[in-house]
C-alpha cells in the first residue's frame, strides 16, 4: 500500500498511482480526525471521494500515533486521552470513537484501535498492551456492528470523481461492509504473540489480520522470528498485513514469512531526501559521481522517471531544490516496491519464490551504491 | 510560455504541460550556465533532451538576472562581470559568451544579451542602456553567424526521450537555425522606445521581437503606453514577446496592444503560495470560507485539478503542507493562462476580440474573491 496519511500520497497524484499500478492506499484515522476532520470527509462521501482515489483504501486506527505522543497522553482501560501534535487540543480515542471515525472515513479495510508499545518493552508491559488490545478488539467489533445496523458508511451526493485512467476498481458500493482487521501485538515475546493470535481467532472471524508492533526498534532477527511464529498461527487463507514495514529487503523477507500486505513511508520519504531504491541497493542521487551520468536511476525499471530522465537530470533537480526531483524519486520508489511485490507474487505462483528471493536479496545487498559509470 | 528557469517548470512534469496544451517552455541562460552548466546540457543533446520536453523552447539571455545583481556586478562596454548568487564565483557575460551558452542549450528561440535597467530610470540611463543593447545585438548577430558556420547546435547521441502523450512537435532538427530575437529597451520614454524599435530593424531581419524592461516597477499606464508605441513600430507579421509578463489581466491588456508571446513566474509562484486564478479574479485557497466548499477552484475550468478536486480538498492539502496541493494549483494556474490565450486567439480570429476582452476584464476585476458558497 502507498502511504497517504493525510489523504494524499506525498507529492503524487492518484493518476500517478494508477499508472504505477499501486493496488491500495493507506490513510490514517488520527491525522484525518485532527485535520480536516473525519466528519468533513464523511460529508464529502468518504475518503475515496474526497481524495479522488477510486481504488481500495485501508485506514489505520491511529493507535501507533497516539501511543507515540509520549508525555502528551494518558492511557486507561476505557481509552487514551491525548493532545494534538498540531495545536495541543485535547482528544479522547476509545475503541468506539475510533470505529466511528473510521466509519466516517469510509475505507474498505479499517484497523482496530490497539495499544502499541516500544519495540524493546519487557514482557509484562507487552502482555498488558497485548491483552488490552484484545479486549479493545471486542469493543471495536461490537461498535462496528452497532454502526452497521444504523446505516451504511458515507455515500456521496457529489458526482463521482472522473475515473482514473485504466480504472479497474469501482468506488465502494453504497453499503459496502468495511472489513475490520484485528492487530496481533505482543512485542518480541513468542508466547505473547502466539497467545494473541489464538485469542483473536477465538473472538471472531476476520477477513484479514494486522501484525503490529514490529519494525519499531527491535532487532531484525527478532522481527523475523516473531513473523514465523505468527505465520504458523494465523489462518492460511486470509491476508496478513505487516504494519509500517518497510524497505525493499523487508518486503522480500516478509513475503518469505507469509506476509501479504505492507505499508511504509520509506519510498516517499526517502524519495524526498534524494535516495532511490535500485535492484543494486540504495542510491543517493546527490552524489557528485552522478553529475554527468546518462543512465536512468535503475536500468531495469520502466517507471516514468527511469524511462524519461537521466541520473544527471534528477541530480540537477535536487541540487537546484526543484520539486520535480523529489516527485520523480517518490514516483520511482513507489513503482519499485509495487513492481517488487508483483515479481514476488509471480514467482510464488510459479513455485520459484525461494530461488527468486535468494537471488534478489543477494544482488540488492551486494552493493549499497551502483559502481560509477 | 511556461517558465522553466532551471530546466523544469516548478512542480510540473512535461507530461502535465503537454496535457495542459502549453505550447512552449522558457529556460534561462544565467541559471543554467551556473547550474548544471550549459556544457553539460550540450553534452546531453541540449535542453530538450536533458529535460524531456519535445516542444519548442526559448531561452532568455540572463540580461535581466545579471543586471539584478546590484552590488555584485560591474558593467563595461565589453560585457558584465558578476558574482554567482549561488556560490559567489566570478563570471563574465558578453554578447559573445551568451550566444555560446544559448548555442549549447540549443533552444529554438534565443534572446540577445541586453542591458536591463530599473523601471523608473531617468532618460539618460535608459538611453545609455538601450543604445548599448543595440550595439550588443550586432555582436550577438555576428557571433551567432560564426557559431552557425562552425556546426550545428547540440545533437544527441542519446536515444530521444519517450514521446509525450499527444505529441505535436518534433524535436528540433539536428541543424535547426535557432531564431535570435532582439530586445527593444528604452524604459518608459516613448522617443527612446521608438528609436530602439527602428534601430533594431535597421540592423537586420528577425523572426520575432522581444519587448524588455517592462513590468519592472513602472506604472501600468506607462507600460500600456510603451506597448502601443512599440506596436506601431514593429513589423506586423512577426511575433512580439513581452518579457516577464504576467498576470491574467496583463495578458489580455498585452494582446489588446499587439503582443503575441508572454512568460511569467506568476502561475507557479502564486500556485505554490495557495493563490489560484479564476474567471472571477484571484482566490486564496487557504481562507476559512473554503473549508467545506464542494465546488472546484473555477467551475468553468477543465484542468486536472478542477475536474477532480473540491476547494475543500485543495485547502486541506495546503493546511497540511502537502506538495500535492501546490502542484495542483500550479497546474491549474498554468492551464488557466494557456486557456486564456487560446480563447483570446479564437476571438481574434473571429474578429470579436474587443468585445470578448472587455467582458473578460470586467468580470475578472468585478471581484477579487468569489462569493462564499
């Protein structure tokens, strides 16, 4: 999923994302509740209509964001009181209020409100947060039932946005169900993760499962270990979503461990900073060695940047502080991850994923920068 | 012309400009000489190839830029010595060196190196600068002859860029002649302008004429008066280019006085600051009244912003500091000016320009902001 926290994938247009083939966009309940307000978005017919994206959308619940507000929030069993990072105003998130916000936003997939803790938390803290998340899941399920009984998610009185080129997804039907994904927590503690995955399945049937609280400071082997444990527990016929991950190599390692769905700010954030993903590792386009380099960022890439522009031109745009440069690298990086997942899927379907992923990781790690021209 | 000073129209892609129907892009010899260097661009086959734009390009000579470097430059008859605004390095521009730079850039139309003075300069200073510009024109003509004899402008060993959608212009032929436009100077002094227009015509035959040194601080009636004087002097079958102008109303007033070609940073600069052009005047999208406004920026506009997004959404993007917002308004504003010129041309061809321009100006000036919804 391309990350569109504030109802836009940074520097890109939905038309770009359709051309890239991005299958889904992620929005964020915390950010959109604060600005422009989920009720405003509801009145515009939901997030699809407001932001002009007619493909699938998932909204994160904001659990990660409110628990990141260290010193600006207090946690109780009922929910979390916090101050806005924008203007310091007071807000309360409960499982119920978050379901109401996500109902207003009208995404196709909505995440439960969960208790997120730092990656290196001890077992007692991790157990407390995981068990609270499971109790909050039951409240989310009940509240969503109540909201569904009260009527459909937002529909629009506006005309639908002009269809994007190559549209393959219709806007959600007026009465689409909004799939609720639970989130497996439990830190880096195998027993807690196993317990959480089982307790969640005991509490209902879900269309997919989030795996939260990883890539938040723990060591990579710990993350891989936890993924393997959770992989063994979750139903094999439902998608698993590894939240907030990641870099190209993390996607390959994640797929290797059963993950289907990812999101991360890395492609656009790194793109804005001048770093491009390539099949030969990362490349910092501002380096002097690219001053007169006629090659595209990645010779095997067919994105709008690599088919039209040289490294020298993109480097010039960055040195001249031109927005076009950061836009081109954002576009390239999102395209790179979408293509990577498409290739991974193709090799899975062919039954050649193990060999493909070995070769891919070896090449990617073999150089951090391509050799000079 | 869309302004692409540093080999990019700020925040837009050539694909956007082709979709908008922008007929031509302006680049700048001063900026491109300093960064990335005109010799680098020559080695990439010229500006068209370097920046991926296969339509016509005009380069300004940098006269305006080097004369703006008050305190950082010294003027002699031979040329101007100045310090770079980027790193303070010393450079010399002469009519000859500027022709060499513009040859390297390889634009279709290149402007002479001229002596530009502030809008309120007295007659003695204006006469001195205008007469020097005419002497420098002769040196530009001679140097361009010499360069043409030495071989063609840059051609590329690179494959041509992927054609833009709806391409109508071929890349310049390998031996395209590069039309040199002289620049009429003379401040706000009618006799000087008349003398300059006549002296320029005495010195050769040109494909088009620049009108410089306007919209640089003088009063609007002075600018209109000078345009009328120059209009009467220049040959009627060659395009006249009013340099650095302007806002929508300036374009209409300019066409009314015989101008064919304009350039200005206004559409992208104002777009980045949240100001949109509309048929009912300018609109500051950040104003609170647009918080829940479902209407497009301009209901009669068919640009990619107005056909897809509400004022409320664009306002949200600006308040959230999202690049997508300033890109959408830049795109809208450039589209607005291109459409305006297209409409002006259509009414000229129908013989209804006077009535059309009266009505257009009256509506545009009647409100500075559209009424709230």
